[in-house]
C-alpha cells in the first residue's frame, strides 16, 4: 500500500517536471 502511494507520487512529480519543462520551452520559442 505504502509502496504504491510512493510510486504514484513519483509519477505525479515526473509529470509536473515534464510539463514545466515544456512550458519553459514554449516560452523560449515564442
């Protein structure tokens, strides 16, 4: 149970990092 929560948290963190990187790239390109 605790392990799945940790994995879920890691996935959310990864998605957040990727989206912020994409936003930064879009801002630089525009």
